[in-house]
C-alpha cells in the first residue's frame, strides 16, 4: 500500500500494555496529537516524542514505518477516498468507497 504510515504500539518481542484500562501507546499518541501548534506536526516529530512518553510508563517499544516526513492527517498524496460515501439514498442505500474485506456487491449491513 503506497503512502502507508504504520504506527504500532509495540515492536516484535514486546507487548502493548494498558494501565487503568487505557493503552499506554494510545495515551502517548493522544498527548502528542493534542498539543496545539501553528505548525503542522509530522509523523517524524510524533515518532520522536511518543517513545519517551511510553518509556516513562512501560517497557514496550513503539514502531513507526513509512514516509514519516509527511504531516499527520495530511492528505495531499491521497488519490482515492479512505471512507465510504453515500452515492444514492435509495432504498436501497448505495455506497461508494474503497473495498473492504468481506463486503462486496449485494452485502447487507
């Protein structure tokens, strides 16, 4: 999948942990994404900040892969939608978007 950015809570050989029913990695990710700034945050900047936040609470090692110089939530390279859209109100309701495993023509939700 071209232009894919992968952020994982733990590398091979480490477990993704929770504390108080919340993921340690998820908390760190939300903390970094929640910082206000007039500059666009890149995945590389997030990848530098998140491991330290995780390490303060867990031994797990987050993993980041892809073109990390891209801005987080940036979509300038996207050529196809990443969500389904309603194309006809029907009935039946008609949707268009990327293929989803297990859902094909005539599928009922």
